[in-house]
């Protein structure tokens, strides 16, 4: 008597019960999956002879076509329900990745290998020629499928917000008693871009600089979030000194009814910067070359070379007037070093030999020195 399960249930031909993939167990009902069967394979399918099994066998399941949605402005790719920055020069690699995700190989295939050959049909179409091989029921199976990948170009939410001049904060860069220098305004732009880049590296696509525009006595930077504005204001003060204030303004409510505020960060840089030469009010110690305005103003006396630091109360804004900057100094010839306190140099304007204070940073062997002339007199500055 023939054992149950040794005949093909479709054509009736005898089936070798020991052949790979054949299931002769009668413990499971028709259409049910045995414990040994891969997910998605029924007992009836495993009981078929090879001829009947491969008659309906689909080695590769492939869609008719794949559509990849990309942003025409920034090149981001839409995946699932979000936009992803891919930083690609073209979309061939993206097409390969999307094709890999879309193609499925039969669950019973083993030792599967595949390769893909992309063919650029036009700027928006890439034809993916994919070749597959694998072992099924001990038999090597091969198949080639071709899937066209269509690239559709739209505008992502982020670029739409940028195009719409959307912003949540403004950083106003100003200075006390002067206009910010080009170094300070250029650095503000650089810091804003750096903050945005750091946030983008973490996957934050809501970070961007909306606009940078000149304003009266400074520049204004419009930024996409309040967080960026706060970070920029803090970094500017850390680097250049000064202070900032923030002012909130209610602009709208979001879809959940939460109030949305736009914040203005008013940055006030110090009156004096590194490289300024200043004269302190009520101080007869001589001009000071400013070295730093972080916290308290710090510098060096150009008459003696002694360090100077403003009091805690004065901070970075002591009562003083600006005489000029280090850039105003010109080379002057050293005539002779008279003693520890005096040196003779040629006045860079009159070329007359003039005795001036000798600061301790002056090199006694120097033939020329940076000379700074102002209403306070002629002084020797330290080498840059």
C-alpha cells in the first residue's frame, strides 16, 4: 500500500518523499503550513512534484515600475512619509536602493545571488536590469527582470518653507557706539551656517538660514527656528563679547491650537574690539592696546607693556575713547635705546628723532618698530 503524500496532489504522479522541498507529513491539513515550511509556503505546495511546483513558481516578485520622488531644489528623496537628504550627484544609487527594497525573492530560494545593471534612458528614467540566481529544491534557477524607475521632481516641505521666506527667529547684530566690523558680520554668517550644518548632520531638516540682509548699523539674520537664533546669539557673545536680549512676539497658532512665537535676539557687541588702541578716562597710565573683550576688557599698556584689565563693574565697556587701531601703526626706525624707560625713534610723519616711552615688549636689537601716533602722542606697539 502506497503511503499518503507520495503522489502529487495535482497530477497524480509519484513523488519522491525524500526529494528536497517535498513534505509527506499528514499531520497538517491541506492549505496549512508545517513547522518546517518557510513562512508563506503551504503544505500542499510542498507536496507538489517538481513539474507542477515550478509550473506556477515565481522566483522573483517585481513591480511593473518604481517611482522615486525627489526635491527639485535640494535633491532630497521622499521615503515613506518623510524627506531624506541623500547627498547624491545623480539618482542611480537611489534607484538601485529603491529597486532592492521593492524586489522580493521566493522564500524557498537558497544561496541567492543577484546583480543589477542600470540603464539611463533619459534624465527622469532609469531602467534597472536585474539578474537573479538561487537554488530551489536542489535545482539552480535563474531569472532576469527589468524594472523602470521613474524620477518625479517636486518641492520638499523644507524648500517650500525657504521659498516662502518662513522664519521663526531674527538675530540682529549691532555694536555699542559703532558699526560691527566686516570680520564680525562675516563671522555671524559663518556661525549661522555652521549651526545649521551641525543640526542637518543629526537629521534635522527644519534647520536653515532663511535670509541674511544688511540693516542700519549691522546685519539681520532670519532663521528657521528659535533654537538656532538662541545658539547663534550665544556663540557671538562668547566669541566677541557683549550681550544679547530676546523679545517674543505672538504670530499665530498651530493646527493644535498652540501659540507660535517669533523671537528677536538683539545682540550688542562691545564698543571696543581686539586691536583697538584706547585712552581711559581719568587714567594717566597711558593708552591701552585691547587684547580681548571676553568678560572684562583686557589689554596692554603701550607706555610700559604692563597688562591691563578693566574692573568687574566696567566689564567690557570701561569709560574710554578710541584713538585708533593696530592697523594705523607704521614702521618707524629705531635711533637708539636710551635706557630702560625711553627709546628714540624717527617720527613716521616728520622723520624727526623723537624720544618715546619704552615698553618692556620692545626688542632692544630691533631696527624698526610699529609706531602708533595719536592725540595721546607717539607710542610703540607690540609686534602682531
